[in-house]
C-alpha cells in the first residue's frame, strides 16, 4: 500500500469517526519517518524514543480535532517538531547550572552513544550541525537529509519559503566553515 | 538583463522574486554538493534490534485513561490547591501576626469557669471561693511581702499583730490627708 492510499484510508476512518482504526494506521505508516525526523533533532536514541511517544500520545489525544484541512503528514510532523523543540528546551533549562552548554553536552554524548554508528567524517558533520541555531538545524536536516521540498517544510514550520531558503543558505555556509576549521 | 515570463506570453508563471534569489540558490546548491561529496547523506544513527516492531498503536492508546483523567481533574486540582494555599496563609496570619489574640484565647479558657451568661445574655461572675483566689495568686504574685500580707489576712492573726506608734505615724504621714490625720489623732 503506498503512502497516498494509506493517507486516504486514514481520512476515510476519520470521517466515519473510527478513530482507533485511523490511529492504528497512522502509527504503522508514520512511526519510522517520525522517529528519524525526531532523532535528527534530539540525537540520542532514548530521547528520540521519549519524544516519539509524546508525539503519538498527542496525536491520539487530538485526533478528533484533526479537520483534514492540512495533510496528515504535515500535521504529524508539526507535532513531532514542536515536541522535539519542547524536549530540547526542557533539557537546556535543566542544564542551565552546568558550565558546558547543552549542545556541547550533546556533542560529547553522541560520541559515547552506542546507537551512533557513523564514521569520523559523519561525526564531524553532526558536530558542525550541532553548532547551528536550533531552527536552522531543523531546516538543514529536513532539506539536506530528508530532501523535503521548501513548500512542505514551510507548512510544517509555519515559515515562509523565502525565509527557509535564506536560513538553509546560511546553514550550509556555516557548516562548510565549521568543517574547514576542523 | 533579467528576462521574465508572464501568463499572457506563454501561459507559464514563476514564483515571486524567483530571479532575485536565484544566485543565492545556486550558491547554496554548490555548497550542498561540496558537503555531499565529503560527508554523504547517510544518517549515522541506529536503533535497538526490533525497536520499530515493538511500537504499536496500543502502546499509546492504553495511556489514554490516565491522561484523560488528569486532564479532567486538572481544573479542580488547581482550585483545590488554591483553597489550600489561601487557608494556609490565613492560618499563618492568625497565629503569627496577632500574638495578643492567642494570649487572650488562653486567658478565656482559664477564666471561663468564673464567667457565665444570664438569661439576657449578659456576662456575669460565678461564685469565686477563697481557694480559687489563692490558686490564682500563687500563679501570678511573686512578691514575698504581698504574699505575707495575704496569708495573715485572717482575723485572729490580725489581732495579734503588734504595731508601734512610730510605724502608725509614718503610715499616716505617707498616705492619709490632713482631715483624716486630725480625725485619727483625736481618736487616739
């Protein structure tokens, strides 16, 4: 079954108010895509697992309110992105008393993470991405790794295409500079 | 010179400001290509074995009752917490800010056995016996001389007290006015 078919099937369940069947399909269809989207933002597997759970719990709680004006895919990615940002902000707040910034802490933790299996070059790239401001980092991941279209990113992040292009341009430039320094 | 197309020429249109940002877009693409050649696009993360197989809709819908119960109770919990805080502050004010009130209430407890209200709801004194007074004085009077005076306030003992004239004279000089003084002297 392709993604378009699944999406129309989910919408069909929603119209019939069969929320349980709709939610079963949502989880099966989107669990991996949402996980990787979240993982690229929070980096650590355990954290990504927590955020994925929060995302689906929220999706289940508000599934009755989903109007179908936007794509289901956009709606879910929006929830996942917001949950990831909320999670990172909480972690940063907890880390306020620490001398090292949360990004440095994450960078160090990444090296020790048993579920990080990249080579040295990929480690360098991830460390460079971590130096970007939060929103620029999310835009870079969505464009560079997921190859999403600016129109899709625009819907998920509620940002104009012009602003996204500018943000991505700066992100790529900064990463090039970071990796040159290393 | 920039060349633009419009719908009237050939039916095509372009996004707003397309040509204004094209040089920046190309530059971004070049930098992106450089990154790709050096790092690739492989995501360097993995997950525990069978992780995605263990994720099912039931995992999240089972949590529903607890979440819904919390959300239903949330406004009531806030109100209850507010009432408790206000009650706590009120109690704190009563006990700490007005210490006299506390003392007074203690006094009321002690003296309640002497006080009564009559049929018109007016406050009256109950019968007070000598033992009660003695007990109260034992509690509040420290001065030995005063206690001695009270202890000898028995009529027989008073008769046996010997007071010389000089003591009487000194007392009268200290406390009596002139008319009283003359009256007492005349009596002697």
